[in-house]
C-alpha cells in the first residue's frame, strides 16, 4: 500500500477514538494537506473513503478495501478530520481498486462552488461526458450525462445507500442529486465504470453506478459560510452549522442551506434553487450508529429553448423564446397551427415545424423532500447489519406556451392584412406532477472463514407517479405569468395519468481473498418490477368542442413487468509488485421499463400511435413483443501507480439486447412516437489515462477515450418503412473524447486548468446528421488565507467556465429521429462566465 512520507502530530478527539475502534485493522491513505473525509468508515457499506492526493490523478483513486485482505504493517498515528481540526498528512501514492473511480471532497473543491456533481465526475473520469445549458449544471431539462455509452437514465445512483432512481429531467421514480443534497455537504463520490455493483440498488442500471456519500457532522461545534457572485447576476449563498458532540453518547448533527440564483444568459427569466439539509448521528456504543437525514430542494427556472441544428446555425446561439414580443409570438403560433407556411422573411431559413418550436416561453418548478433513517449495527463479531428506510416526495409543474392549441375566449384566430393576428392561437399548457416513494434496504455482511466476505441484501420500493396536464388561456394583448400559482382545480384538464410501481431486488455475493492482494468476487442479483397505469382520464374531445383546437394526445393504459431471477456478476482484482494492478469485471444487467406520461417519449406508454391508429392499439401490440433491455458488460484493465507517475488502461465490451428506443417525428409540441425494439447493439471501447507529478504540488493528467457503439438491426419498421441501421453509431454519444487537467498547489495557493475535447455525436439513427465536435476549457484559482480573527480557512476562489467562449451544442433531451433535422431537442451551452467565491469556517 505504500509508505506514509510525513505524519504531523495531531491531538486525539473522542469521535476518532470511536472511529478507530470501529474500523480497526483497515488501511487509510490520506492526501497531502487533507485527511480522509469525516464520512470515511461511517458509510453503511463500511467502505474506506479516500481523498485524491496532490500527487494523484482524480481518476486513480481507490474505491474500497477488502476487510479480509491481509495487510502490510506500516506506521500509524492519529487521523484527525481536517473538517474539524487542522492536519497535514501526506502520502506518495494512493491505491486504486478495479474499474472504480473515487472523487474526494478536495477534488470537488477545485470547481466552482455548487457545480453539479455529475459535471465534476465527467471532467475527472475517462469515458464520461456531461453537458448543460448553465455553468452550474443545474438545468435538469438540458442536462445530459453519459458514461461509456450509457446515459444518467441507465446508470444506478445511491446516496448513503439510498436508491436515487434515474437522474434525468422528470423525477418520476426518484430525485436528482442536485435536489437531494447540497453539493458542499457531499463528502465524496465514486463512479463504477464497469458493470455496476450488486450492492448498489437500482432498477435502471445497465452499466455503471454512481455512489454519493454525505459528510458527517463534525465532532467540534462550528460552521461554514460561503458566498459566490458571477456573470449574469449570479449569486450563491451557503451556510452550515455543526453542533459538535452534544453528550456522552456522541450525539451530533448539522443543518445547512444553499441559495443559488442567476439570470438566464439569453432571453428573459432566471434560475433559482433553494436547498436545505440536516443530518443527525447517534452512536450506539461501539457497535453501530443511527443516522437520520433530511433533504429539501426547490428549483425554479425559465427554460432555455430546445433547437434543431438548423435553428442553431441559422438563428444563432442567442436565439430563444419570443418573449417579450407578444405580437410576434401570436403571429408565429398562427403560422405553425393554421398554415404550412412561414412568416415573411423566413422562407428558406426555418421550416414550418421550426416556426412552431419558437413559443412565448416555458418554465419548470420542482420541489423535493427526501428523508431517511440508516442504522449500522454489528450483530456479532463477524456479522454486520445495514438498514435504510426512506421516503421521497416530489411535486412539480412543467410546461409553457403551446403553439398548437387556441385560447377559445377570443374566437377562431385569423391573419390580418398588416400581419397581425386576431384572436389568440396559443395557450399555456402546464403539467402538474407528483411522486411519492417509500422503500427500504437491508444488507448483511458476514466475515466468513478462509478469507471470504459474504454480502447479501434486499430492496423493496413502492412508487406512485401522477402526471396531469392542464390548459390556461392567454390574453388578447398579454400572456400568462410563468410564475403564476397554478393551484389544483384551476385551468382546464386535458388528461390525467397515474402510475403505480412495485420493485423488489435481492443480491448475494462472496468476495474471496485468494492471496494477499488478490480477490475474486462472484454473485448475482434478482430483480422484478411491475408498473401499472397510464391514462385515467382524457378530455381531448370535450376541449375541442369548447374551441381549444386540441389534438390527439395518445391515451393509453396497461401494465408491464420486467423480471430476471439470475443476473450474475464476477470480478477479479490483483495488486502485484507494489505498483501494479490487473482487474476484470463481467456482469449481466436488466433495466426495468420506463414510465412517464401518455405524451412523453422514451417510455412504453408515451406518445404512441396517431389519431388513425390509437395508442391503446399500439401498446397492446407492443406488449406482446417488448422485452426489458439487458446487457452483458465485460471490462479488463491495468493500472500502474507510483509517486511520480500513474497510468491506467481499460478495455470494455458490451452486448446490448432488446435495445428499446423511442423514435419521433413532428414538431416539439406535437410529436408522434413509436417505442420499438431496435434489436441488438454492440459496444467496444477503451480509456487510457496518464498522470505525471514532476515536482511537489504539480499534477498533469491526460486521458483519451474511444467508443464504438453500433446498432446491429438490419430492419426496423417505422411509419410503414423499413430502415437498416446495422453499423450505425449510437445516437448522442461521441466516438472520441480527450481530457487534460493541470493542477498546481503551492503552499496555500491552487491553480487548476482543464480542457475537454468531445467528438461529433450522431443525432439520428441513420447517422445522416451529427452534432459538431467541440473543445471546452475551464480555469480556477484559489488561495487559503488561513486563520483570520475568529474564522479559519478563509478562502478566496475565482473561476472561469467556457474559458474561450466556445459556441457549441451541449445537452440533448428527447427522442432521436430516424433521419433528418426535424427534432428540436438540442440545447446550446452557456457562454464564458466568471465566478468569485469567498468562504470561511468558524
């Protein structure tokens, strides 16, 4: 494991005596100038937590240690969390474990305060890519995260062992990490780049898993404040108070809040997020502890316009919703809804469908409440229990101007001779959503004879999802207020959807230490999920009779079950000759069916059929042939790690079966979808990373990623036509990525520069259209002034995102088209922005 090159004498604290007792025998590597996060060793999974040393690449950090593995002797000393007291403990090298990357709190602090954790993972992990419309990465609508061909909708995610569900736009089965947890309170996070982890519960995982660990309350009373200001009137305020140890039993807690707000960088509107966290830890003597967590998130934003590639190229980066020009918004809505033409001056520039994509405005409001109670307890000397009970409630309003309905109070719209429009050929469409999720997990860890560690556990969850859409009239001379309080009972209900889902998962695995440094894991999981629901009421015909000009909205109802009794997982990891590691990982995964609404794409209930071929007919026919998606993932890798140089190389292969895809056509507000099995997909890829540390404090990392994901189907039938997509590259994922990171720390100063190259991304199944490649650079400076008055670690940081002001397409949301550029599902990324932060502890 390497020798510690420096140990600075520290004073003991009561909590760390308990810490050392609970984890006696484990090895911990600490970083230069920072100790392991206080969350280390207290996770329900009993994983050791490692920070990234000044000498170590963010992508070469170990994930976990085997409790049964023989350990080399080394010098020991008191480890004191830097969160509560000063410490300077350094190491020349940090061990890594398999195809898993751990990002420490220290690495997270290199980025602009409040940055989306997935954005940090993408910039520190080979094979990962994250894009958004805003610098913080908060826009859930536009966020896109990929890891080795899989999206955030296909990767498992947990927080302190609690399943988070998919990490996409609509929180229909969970909560995104940006709304579940304040970024400053995350103690560390890891990314499994292999086939996932059996003990990471998820019904969506096809490959890879994200694991987040919240920081524990500090042993000493105190707190932290942070204030950020930035471009476009951005500000972010963060505050946290720690109680310290309150009594002889070790009770302690913290409470924190964060407020982030920024004007949109184009158009009118703003982003606003209010968050609050609280965590209580109660030790149970020296045999365990109970932890209670509460998280609140309130996110409001005016949306950025999703565009076609042509809209971006012809209308420019700053093109967005038509607000505040109300007369123009009515005129363009009239042309989109009542004609097949375009307004004067736009012939040959925009299509009629693209005219319809330009609406008055759009917005979203998401509120999330998350709570959990975790208990870790050593039942016997060799048997440990970890229990998590959780509840999650979300409510949301999504929507905006719909250019394809009419506000009926003003009669049938018409085009006047001067180009103005009589009547109001548009209305506000708002979807009211609510989710209630209850569940629990139970795990047991058994230290068995002959160096075997057996782990087993179950997960059960019940989820109810409601999605109702209502219409609100716009005025003759003025539009709606996008921040109106759309209370229940207001508006005119268009349709009502309800889904109920039950999920059960079981896993069993054995990690066998064959010889010192060599482990073999074998296990399996069983997963079953049943979803029943869909349209409960549809008022399309009634509203049409009232003059709303409503169109077909795809009503459908039914149930689907995804089930697999045996999904195996095998892993081998061998550390040899001090600096070398060889590993491989093989697993089969199954993904349960998505659900959302009768109108949405990318799910078995959404957007099916058309007025002449009803959705229910399509669903009933599809149910006979649809099968849940499955993958076989294979990973083999090698890693070298020393004081001055680290390198790793991974090769992976995925066989993708029953590849389900929603294929769409039409305008953004009136799509017709088919949910199809597009057959098999094969994926081959490689990630290569190298880090050099020529002098103390300087670290230079370069990584290169290649991915060749190709569909194998020779014939998919869409709208009566067969398409051969064999050999076509997977939509939206780049074939090549390159990342470079330079980090230099000198005494109390830090400088970080990172640059990413993202290759072109196909945007249609026929690969006849693609999103252009781009380079992106960011820069950050920081200086720690130390103790000033009653404050400690007074720190100032300055960051620049999109340093060279690159105009590029970032996020993608929605289904891909078979061919052509008729899908307005592309988002332009934010321009160059500046941020400054001052923080202090007390």
